[in-house]
C-alpha cells in the first residue's frame, strides 16, 4: 500500500509522518499550522475561505482572526514566502487563501514492514468461525449509528446475540479505524477498574491507581482513530459508562462500541436494542406460505443451518414445517436458544423436540417476583439442555465453569483424576458437551480452545456450588495451572519460547483466577509461589513485567521465609522485575534468594541471583563487589553448564565494564553472547549495550547495526522498554552525525516511553543523554529544541520508530570510515 506526499518547488510534505522538508532541511511546524497546510494542499489552486479553514482545523470553535493570521505567518515563514509577492500562499483579501504553487502528488511505496499502532493479540478481534445469520437489517442500522455517533451500546437480554452482532459490525467497519479495533471481554471481571487496568496493560501504560490511570490512557489514545469494542458490560455497566464518558471526552477521534444487558447510562450513549430474530408466521398461516420463504426467515434459517451441522440430511419440508415453525416461535427467535436446541436434531425429530419444549417450559416457566420476563425462556432452555445430559456430563459441565475465557483439551483432561474418570471417558463426555452446543470450539488457535457461553458458565457455577464441589473443582484448576506454568518454564529453557508465549498469553485470566483461589479459598501459599515462580521466563519473554510483579507480590504476601526452592524461585521473579525499575528492594530479595539457594545447593538459582545482584551493584557504582558476584555467577554457570546463566553472567560483566567506562571490555564480554540461549529479551539487552559501547568508541556504523536488531526484536515481542533504548541511542547517533532536529524528536519519544513504562535511565546512560540534549539545544536554540522535543513526545510510537530505523539503516549501510 502506497502513501501520498506533496511536492511544490523545493518543498516536500509527508502527511502520514507529519513532516515538512524544504530542500534538505526539515522544518518544525506546530500541529494546527500543519493541518492548515494540508487543507490548502488538498485544494491547491482553489480559494479556501477562512470559514472553511476554521471548520476543517478548529471545528469552528470561537477563534479570533489573529489566531488564523498567526498560523498563516508561520507557514509563510516556513516556506520563506513573501505575502506581497507569494510563490506558495496567496491571500484573497476579505475571503481566504489559495495555494498557488504547483503541487505534485506522489505515491511513495511504504516499507515492507512498518511499526503500527494496533492492538496486541490479546486485544484483537477473535477470528470469525461462522457467518452471522439473520442480522443484515440490524447490522445496517448499527453501521449508520456508528458513523453518526461516537458511543453505541448494543443492548438486550442474554442469549440475544449482542456479542456476535458487535463483532461482525467491528469487522465490517475496521477499515474506518486506522489505529485498530481493540476488543475487551468484561465477562470475567467483577470491577470496572479491572478493565481500566487491562486497557492500560495493552497500551503499556503503568498500572498504578485508577485515579491516575485514566488520564494516562487518554493521553495514549489522544489523536487515535480507533474503535474500542467492550463486550459483556452487564455486571459493571454503570461504572464502565462513567469511564467510557471520560475517555470519549478526552479523546475526540475515539469511538466505543459496547454490549450489555442494561444501558451504561452516560451522556452521549446511543442505544441499539437488539430484537429477537424475525419469526415465521404461526403454523396455521405458514401452510399458505411457500417453503423457501419460510426457510429464509431469520429464525428458521439460523435453526436449519445449525441443525445441518449435526444432521446434514435435515431440510424444511411439508412433513416438518409445522414443527420447525413452532420450535422457532416457542423460543421467541432468541439466537442462543436456537443454537442450543439445534444440537438436539442429532438425537430427536423436530416433532419430538417440539413436544419436549412444550412439557419442559410448562414446568420451568416462572412468574415469580424478581424474575425478569426476558430471562424466563433462556433459564428454562438452559435447564432443559442440562437435563438432557447424562449425570457424568452434567458434573463435567459444572466443573468446567471454573475456567475463565476458555481452556484446552489437556486442561479438561486434568480434571479426570479428581472426577475419577479415565482419559477416554472424559474425552467422550467432553465431545458430548460440544455436540450438544454447551461447549463452544475455537479451532483457529493452537492448541484448540474451548469455552462455555457466559450464560451457561454462570448456570454451571451455580450448580457447582449447590453440589458442594466448588472447592474441589477450583483446587484441580489451581493444580493444573501450577503444573502448566512449571512445564512452560522447563520447555522455555529448552528454547520453545514462541510456542509458550503464544499459549500462555490466552491463560492470563485463568492464571489470575488460580492465584486468587490459592491465596483465598484454597489457602495454598505453596501453590501460589510455585505458580508465579515458574512464570519468570514467560513474563520476561512476553514483556509482562508489571503483570509478573503483581502476581508475585500477591503470592509472597503474608508468606514466612522458608528454606525451599519454591520460595527461592518466587524471590528471583520479584528481583528480576525490580532491577528494571531500579527498586532498592531488589537487594534484600535477591540476597535472601542467593543465601537460601546456596544452602539448598541450587547452583542455577544462586547464579541467577548473583548475576542480577552484580548488575545492581554496578548501577550503584560498587564495582569490586559487582565483580565478585559476577565471578561467582560465571563459576556457577560453568558448573551447571547452562547457556542462559552463562549469558546472564556475561551480561553482568558487560554492565560492570560499562560502568567503569571500558567500552572495549563491554564488546569483548557481550559480542560472543549474541543469540546465545533462548531468551529473546536477553538478546535485545545484549544488542542495546553493544550498540551503546560502539557509540562510546565512535563506531557509528556498528552501533546502528546493533540497534536495528533491537528494533526488529522489540517489534516481534512488543517490548516497549527495549524499543525506548534503541530510540534513545538513535538520538545520540543523530546528534553525532549533525542531525539535531532528529535528535530532539527522538529524545522526546524515548523519554515519553520511559515515563509510560516507569523504567528510568540506568546510570551509564545519563551522561550521554545530557551531552546529546545540551549539544542539540546549543545548535537549535532552546525554543526550537523544546518544540521538536514536545513533538516527539506527542508523536505516535510507530512513526518515531520508523524515523529512527530509517536513520539507523542509513548509518549502518554507510561505507566504513
């Protein structure tokens, strides 16, 4: 896909990257001035009135004439244009302005791979598995509503298909949102603040208290043309409504689509009540209607498509039309009800299903106070569907209710021993639940994932509690995820990083739920420590430092120190995170971990703790102590024959040399360790410090090569912290190669990312940062430097990343000096 740039004389305007270049010099423009310029270029040769400019750029808010005059003066100054003898902008007195320079629109190929602002995998729309049937009219209405309004809530009772309509709408409208469609399922959440934290995590905003989170999120989303799809707001509707209102007020280009069983109740909310599917006429009238017209009625069409999945021979005919019409009408055209009953066509005839519906609903229908009418048929249908299961299927369904956002087959099989069911029988029971549409399959993931519809999950949990088996089920759930985490640790050590990062990224809700149970109802501190202690490499590879910190602090809370490998591994996890945020609590945590590991003769844990302590000592300037600890880590690495530990110990030696100002020593220590072991995050850090050391020696070409590797690895893992380091060092290189404007902008973005991730500069970066900043200020002047720096802060991450990468490629490809 190409992008468009404008050329006029010696001017070049790049709208996508908001850049104005005159000759070979880039000109800094404030945002409103750049926006006015784009309007004039798009209508080159035409008169653009003052009112049209005000509408396009300021939304025709009250703007004094002096404001527009000032902007035009800035543009003329940038063009070196003369108002009396204009080459570019002609003033039509009393009317407006005309761009009179010859304008050439040039299509420029985009790079083969660019950094984009887009949702991470965990916040992307789920893959479409089946067509949405019978909702064309509602989708057209929703499309029109979303184009006219900034906030639309799809509202209706459970089982009406709100989620599927919202997902289909988002897919159809995705092209209107260049910054992506971000999907959040709130069904597992009990508090609206949990969504705020999830949204912050996907945007790499530090998850501090909610009072400060929302403004940070709004700042990150400002100027983004994105759609947030927030699903299943039912339990926290009003609270989410207040948060949505604040986001919309702060982010004028943002749109939000929500689904709920009740309105979110905020100013600007546009409601779409999702009706049942259109029904066929009553049986008596249906006899006079052609079969093809009945078959195309949305409720009948959905039932037949789903029934064909379990009984391909089923078709609408004279012998079953009355029964099928009656089934659809008795289920009120509710999509979930039709989906569930369609599964019974594998076992029962339409006439038998119709008869059972009559009997079952007459028993389960209720007019009791407190039961909303829209819930009566759904409750009856779920209970009826549950009644068709065998006793063993019923029990398994109840136990599966403890999973949040789904499970894999091996997770279900892990329940076998607790349920006293062998593997083959459990597989058959699980398959039976799938065939009866009580378990939904997502085959697009590997391994395949399964889930319960939320209505069914809530029903299952109620019965699980009534059976008195919730503690047993949650205990089995906890033990499975402890074992899964420990398996991931072993296999990541065996270089299966990508596989486990992909797999565990879908289990955050389950891990959090298991940890919650371990620290509360399960009262199992050991399981909590095992679970979090085994996730160090996953969270490190995934870049989830904040998530790991929260989990491990919860696990350690209230635990008495003990001589055990489990306790030591949890302390190591805590220490790894604390190094990067420069938390002094790292020292007691890792000192204790090293001492306990020594007593346990755990060389790997002692070596890991010693290496991280050596890095901490180096940061504090305690070089002799750091060397002693690094030497110990090296010895333990050799004794354990562990490549990762050898890489970590060598990295610690690199930090010590860097803190001592010995750049060649850093290169000697780190060069042999590039790509050693499985740890992609460690590879990024080694490349960053090779780049910093080459920079210190004046090797611009080699430094740029290392930083290009950092950017590619950072984009692969979405690791913003490493990306900030690469951008920071690219700024230093820009200053050293006489590019002060680029330097100022890159410094601004690097500082912005550091602030958002709460990862400050390490001590051996500070002098370089101050030097580059001071040199750029002297050459540009304070005013221009501050303007460019601020522009870098507010620019989109992906644009600055591409600018840094272009500079680094130019330097890396330059011939050796």
